């Protein structure tokens, strides 16, 4: 990984850790797969930190530009799966 995660300077240390965890899980979905439950827990915490849809899209675009991974596709696919399935792209 030769890129940085999109972060907001106003977030607390705990919030930064949780957002980094979310984007790390997005990476894992592409690389080897992740349990839907783990992904959705991280996404719900991310949405607590970033409730604005426009800010979420902005952060996701930054992440996609740097990593090539698309969080929207991951979440969209996860929502179609049963609770205990593995999300993999």
C-alpha cells in the first residue's frame, strides 16, 4: 500500500482509527474477502462519523483515486448478501 487514507483533521483519534479500519476492510474485500457482518459494522461506524452522503462520496472518491478500490461497489454488493456470507470482489 503506497497511498494514504482520506481523513478529516477535525476527527478525534478514535474516529480516525475507525475510518482507517473501514477503508482497510474495503481493501480486504478486494484482496481476500471479508465477512459481511464485519464489513457492515465498520460501515455503520463510518456513517456515524461521516453522516453526510456528500462527504462520504468525496472521501470515497479520494480513496478510489489513490487505491483503485471502490467502497460504493463493496457496500452495494454486501447489502445483497445474507448476514453470514463473505463479501468478495
